[in-house]
């Protein structure tokens, strides 16, 4: 059984972890998310199994937790979209390496494929 005081303390810890998660989503490193989520999960499990008082405190804080979770979810989704956009940009750059545009004497654009220089291995 967890007392009301302990339950409120654990709820504050969850809120602090949610804020820490938000800061990590904004500033990185994203690898910290796993550790934060496991800590938060352990505290939530303790509250859920802590008896009726702990569950009541958790229930009272559920709206606030849900709000923070939605906010963090939006940040996470935005970071994923940013990573996808960066990957797409890098992929397009790699595809276009060695391709150069030139114009003919009549003004038509022609793509000129450049080959990478070969090293001379003569002895």
C-alpha cells in the first residue's frame, strides 16, 4: 500500500519524466527516450499496484499525464518526419552526385554524367 503522500510524490516524478522526455525530443539525444520510458513505466506500475489510494491519485492526475503524453507524441512524430525529410534529401543528393547540367549552343539543357576520377596505379 502506498500512502497518499507517496502517491503524489510518484505522480510528480512522472510529470518530471514527461518534461524530461519533452526536452529530449526537442534537443536530443533521442537514445535517452528508452530509459525515460522505462523509468516512467516502473513508476506507473508502482502506482497501479499501490492500492486504492495510489490508484485514486493516479486517476486524478490522468488528465495532466494524458495532456503531456499528447504533447510529447506530437513532438516525437515531428522528429520522425524531420528524420525522414533529411534522409530523403541525402538520398536525392547521393543520386545526383556526378550529374551536371550544361547547355548546348542552341540553348538546350543537357545532363552530363561525370565519372569519378580513376587513380593512376602505375609504378
